């Protein structure tokens, strides 16, 4: 039941992001970090990127948040590993190793700093 609820919730979010444009709709939250500091956080532009991806505009999504777009294959692998956790425990363990986690964390921090410098 829990899995069905999550899938339904994600589908509803997808429909919401498909119909409404976060750039022009006030129903989407604004980034508190950006509002307080004037600097973009690693997630800034993600809502607009998701909207663009749902409309198959990959170039616009990349402009809004390149890290989100480039992270999608990793997210897909992580979802696959979670779904098949019991069938393929070695694959799950390899994806959840500390080197990969800390490496991705370093990429996020570099993205955060880089997008505010350039």
C-alpha cells in the first residue's frame, strides 16, 4: 500500500508540474536561501527544470539546473537498486558505498560554489 501511495503522489506532482509553470505560478515555493542571501543553492531552478523536462525541453531544463538533469541517470539507478534490493543485494551495496555518496556530495558543493561564481 505504501508503494502505491508514493507512486500516486509522484504522479499527482508530475501533473501539477506539467500543467503549471513554476516561473509564473505563485503556488510553488520560492527558494528561501536565494531570498535571504541572493545566492543560488544547488537546487535553485529545479522546479523550472522539472517543468521543462516534462515538456521535453531538455535545453531549458539544463539552463535552469544542469546538476538536476545530469543527476537523472544516477537517480534512475538508485531507484532501480531500491526496487531490486532483495534480488540484487550486491548491486544495491555497490551503489550505496561511501565513496559514491561522498563523491556526489563533493559534486553538489562544487556546483553550489561554481554556479554562484560564474
